[in-house]
C-alpha cells in the first residue's frame, strides 16, 4: 500500500512540475515565431529595407512621421506632416552594392526579421504617447515580403534589437542629426518656425 501511495505522490509531483514549466514558458510577453535570416545574400537590385516611424498620436496639423528607405543604389530620408503624409523634406544619397551588402549583414546580426507573436495584429492606436515603427522588406516596386512593427512602449512583432537597428539605419546618412535638427516626432503644439 505504501508503494502505491508513493507512486501516486511521485506522479502528482511530476505533473505539477510539468504544468509549472509549461505555464512559465507560455506566459511570456512575446514568443519568437521565426529566427533571424541572413539578408546579405539578397542584396540584388530591387530589394529595399524601409523603416517608417510615426510620432505621437496628435492633431493632424502637428503630426509628424519619417521614412528611411535603403537599397542597393540609394539611401533616402523623407519627413512628413499630418496623417496623409505631406512631404516636409526629402534627402537622397547614393549607395553601392558593397555598402548595402554590409548593411544587410549587420542588420541581420541585430535580429532583423525575427518575428514575435503579439496579441495585437498591428500598431494602430498603440503607444499613443510614444512612437510606432514599421520595418519592411520590399522586393520590387510594391512587393512587401515582410511587414513587422514595434513601439517605444515595448509592444510589437519585430524581435530584433530595435535601438541598435535604428542607430545602424541612421548611420547610413552623412550628418543624420543635421538632417533632422528641426524635426520633432513628438510635437504637442505647432512649430514656431
């Protein structure tokens, strides 16, 4: 009889441990859905990386956003006013295959294209007092191969190292800080100039 009770106690403990382990891994904020994929072998003409950052949710007159597009031939930064995207400024610089291949390899190592599972299907309405970014891989004029997103509030489907990836993108521009000196994603009143 003792042995039977001991077996049931052992089985009960084993089940409890398994349940605790499974519960601990499924309650994480975001589970990884896919692993990073190297982009450095995809540096052919037609492929581009596009990062769009949308400012705080505010009135259309003071709303700001910014898009950075990097491809084998060009690096472009465009700033916008309003939700309909009236262009404020656009800066374009030449790129070359070697630089683009190095950029793709670096961004891959930072985890670009690691997709996370999020309880939200998009960033729409999320992080109203922060910024939302989309991260796209586009092959050709309009073929979006991947569309991931992140927020400064910590939610998102992009699983890479967001801060270093944005710094790497900004580093592709000569004098990036000068290009965005008078640009503010977080306006709460109209600019004075």
